[in-house]
C-alpha cells in the first residue's frame, strides 16, 4: 500500500469541546446515530464514536471525540488534543457564560492542539427562541475575530441532514489539508473511567 493510500485511509480525529451542557454529546449522536434525547447526562472524561462518510466518492473514517466540559476533567481531556485534525467548539445560545468561555477554549486549542488544526465555532440550541441571549451577530463577530467558520445548529429540531452538513464540511477541509501531510497513527479508543464517585448522573431537561 502506498503512502498516499495509507494517508487517505487514516481516520480523521475530530474533537468536540465547550462548556458542560452546551450540546456536544447530542451533536455527536445526532450525526452518528440520528438520535436525540431530552435529558442531559454529563460526559465523564471522553466519549467516542466512529462514523464513515464519503467525500469525493471516497470513504473517510471519522473519529468523533466528545470531551467533558467540566474543569475537573481538563487534565484527562487535554491529552486528546494531540494529533487532532479538527476541533468543533460548541457554545449554547441560551447561556451567555458558555459564549464567554469561547476565549478560554480557544486558548486551550492553541496550547494543546496541532498548530494547523481546523477549527469551527458552533452556536447550538437555536430552536429555543424565547431563551436566546447570544445573538447571531455576536456569534459571527466572534468567529471572525478568531478567523474560524461559524455554524448555527439545533440538535433538537434540525434534521440529521442539516447536522451532517457541518461534519461533511469539516471532513472536506480536513481531506484538503491532510493530502500533503505525513501519516500519523490514530489514537486508541479511550478507556472508560471507573471512578465510583462518577457513577450517578444528574438528569437535566433540555429546556431553558
């Protein structure tokens, strides 16, 4: 197998980051499995999904890494930025604090991810019109400030097709960027955390 063929077959690593409860897990499951749940279960450390899509009529394997937003898991999550091809930074349009945290998350990317990692800013929960506190204009302005692409999503109301556009767009960009880069080995699947102090989750309703 040639080096070019090996590179094209290599899984692409996509991280989803952002504050807790912004919808990272829901975004991943909507794309990977077309599933959505009304309840919120905090991610413990790292969750992981595989998805194969076709880009330019060729199969592309995506490794989707859903990361915990809680600060106590930062030391665990930080290691998974290594060799990332793309980072999806998600904030909640009904939560001003998650929007304000974008600067901190961008700094985390700069400190831990490869310098050429592809970044996307995603404004989630756009369907909750009565609860929105972050405007479209503010989101686009912030994306322009960091020179990244900007998407608006509603995992609850958007179809899988619409959510898929985000991931297909990222895959296209990553394929373009990685055509001339050295082959790097994919990361192994994460081990589950067995800390008994994290076996009980609080269930929160997806609403304002």
